[in-house]
C-alpha cells in the first residue's frame, strides 16, 4: 500500500490462482457492490473491515506475477545480453529484484573492463548471473509459497522475528 502524489492510495492484493474466472470477474466488477462481492468471493473469510477499500476503489487492475524458470539458460551472444528483470523476472517476495539488477550491472561493467573481449565478458557474466538467479528464484518461490500458505501471517511474523533474533520484536501482546 502506498500514497500517490494526488493523495489517493494505491493498494495491492495478491491472489494465487490459475483460475481465469477470478480475473474475468475482477475485470467485470465495475461498480462498488460487484467489487466488494469479488473481494469476498476470492478472499473468503476476510473481515468486512476491508469492504470500504473495495467499495471506494476507483479502479482495480489484474497484474499477473511472472517468474522465469530457475534453470533458465541461453547461449551467450557476442554483443548482447540481458540484465535485471529482463534476464530474471520473478515475483517480489524476496525483495531482491532491484538488488539483482544493480549487481548484474556492476558485475557486467567490471567484466567489460577486465576481460579480453566483450563476448568473453558477456559469457562470464551470464554464467555468474544464471547461478545467482537460480538461488534467488528458489528463495523467491519459497517465500511465495509462504505468503500464500493458510498460516501465512504466523510464518511471515516468524520470518521477520528471525532477522534480529526472536527477542528483538516482541509479540503484539507485549508491545
């Protein structure tokens, strides 16, 4: 969720589904009541506390989250390569997309300066990038499963507590 410059709020809701009906029904939910109905049909058991957000929404847009296979490879080309999301698109659930893109650019620029040819730099960069991508894709997909698990809230709180040690974030009952 975030505030836009005009004061409106941009909110994202993740829905893990392969069901085309969920997308179609969202696209058809053009008024307040259909949007709230869509919310309850797809987020079963959620509180009516969320209804005003869906009722007052000016628009709702379906944005599928894509992922490259973790074992994706291609033969290096001598004069072109991909970096960032163009090379390794994945859902945002590890928070590493921009970090990987910046690291891709750094690694590739250093290799351009140190290798004998651009084709050698590209081939070496891609080998390193594929290894990093495989690891990060695995982490991202594990987090994706965690965020959509039935006990997601408990698992996410546990993950956040693990970053600084369990004692660094007191349970809500103690805060």
